């Protein structure tokens, strides 16, 4: 009865975590899309057109069009800020629920709880590699107006594909190995080990995992390489933002460490 109740409680936590993770993902994609649209309105060509329109309206003695352009800019920025706050709030709800659920460790079956943590860690890993992780835009100022020269937002999968297309096989391969392949293999094998009873098979898994654990922080290291490698050097005109994918991936890393600590404490395979 206690195990059934534990599964029901953790299932509720899982439902809400998946819900807010999905909401964060959707709002982050919407933010990315709207920012792309906004960046297109801030190109040199578009700015030149606006300046001509403002000049013409000034010559004609009217500032209506200029005012409308200013209002449109304010509305665009307000919408972007709203979408950014929506993404942050959804992830904040996700984090609060996750932290609150961790306290269930002291009340329920440890095997069931560790199974729950593995499932959530896989979810956060998936969200981390599919959600936008890094936003970059290059700006300059022309005639007192901000011009966006380049805008780019991508997730880990797209960035790996881009690196391969640019013949950066070494960097792309490292990121692919330690941000996708290695974490998925490590997490799934650790999950499988919870339910294996055969002593020989358990020994094989433990030996295999001991070798994997030597690279337990490699995913953090590679994520740092990823961000540094894709960051342009001219910080005077380059602005960057960490997107929600980074925080999901960071959450996965923290959950992996927590799983390792709890398995060692409870002597679970």
C-alpha cells in the first residue's frame, strides 16, 4: 500500500514537472521566434527606410509616422520581455516542484524514489539538448539607432550539426559524445541497474559504471567549451543570453550527482 501511494505521489510530481518543462520549452521557442522577427526590423536596410520616413514626415510637419515607429518598437520589446518572463517563470515553477519533490526521499521507498529521479533526469537531459541554449546578437549604433548585424539562437543538436557542416569535427564530436551520447548511456544504465538482481550482471554494470564515473563531470566541462567556442570575441558589440536549455542541462547534471550520492548512501546498484 505504501509503495502504491509513493508511486501515485511521484506520478503527480512527474505530471506537473513535465507540464512546466513543456511550457518552458514552448515559450522559449516563441521568444526565439519573436526575437528573430524583431532582429529583422533592426537591420541596416530597415533602419534606413525608417530614417527616410521620419525625414519625410518632418519635412511635411508631422511626426505621426515616427511616433508610430517608436510605439511599435516599444510594443515589440514589451512582448519580448513578456515571453522571456513567461519562460523564466515556468522554469521557476519546474524548479520549485522538483526541489519540493526531493524531500519525498525521506518518506517513501528508496528504490521508487531513485527510479523517479532517473526519469526526471532523462526528461531534463532531453529538454536541455532540444531547447534553445544560447542566444547571440551583434549590434552597432548608426544615427543614434541600434542596428542588429547578426542574430543567432540554437540548441545543442543544431549547434553540433552546424559544427559538422563547418568541418569542425573534433569540437562537434566532443560535444556530441559528452552532451548527448555519454549522458543518455550513463543515465539509462544507472536506471537499469536499479532492477537487476543477478550478481554477475550487477558486477559487470558496476565495473562499467565505475569507468563512466571517471568522466562524471565531463558533461559540465564540455558545456563550458560549447559556450566559449560559440561566443564571439568582440564583446563591445556582441550581446549574449543563456537560454532555458542551459538551465535544463545544468539541472540534469545536478540530478546525476544527486542520484550517485543517494545510490552510494543506500548501497543500491
